[in-house]
C-alpha cells in the first residue's frame, strides 16, 4: 500500500510540476519503487522517460544504476555490465564495482 500511495504522489508531482527543480527526484523515487516491485518493464520505460525529460540531471548516474540492477535481476548481464562499467569508470565505488563483477561473472556462465 505504501508503494502505491508513494507512486501516486510522485505521479502527481510529475504531472503537475514537471519543470520543478525536484521533479527529477520524484522520477528517480518512482523508478526505485518500480525496481522494488520487480516491475522491470516499468523500470525500462521510466528510465527512458527520465533520460528524455531530464537529460542534464545530476541524478542520471543513479538512474543508470537502477536500470543496471533491473537488468541484473533479469539476467541481462551484457547490458548491465556495460552500464556498470561506465559508472565505475566515471566514479569508482565499491557497490558498482561489485555489481559489475556479478554482471561479468553472469555473462560468462551459460543459462541454467
């Protein structure tokens, strides 16, 4: 129920104030809820929409990170590793490096 109510609130912000300085925050929060709900098609769609509406947002790396996590969950290791490699190259951190290693190892294994 909490996720549903939060989604409605974020949708309201995006519909009524799409140019507000915090609209990209609402879009990212919405994206994270979709990931938590395992709505991977929704994650893909929301990430594409974010890129179109907020191309210069400082939150863009976080959107790519959420998208990569969604792709990992779907065992789409190639696209996940590409996105994570870009994130690690731009700003190295332990979490992204770990996820990149998971994606690279997954890409080497044949499907079960």
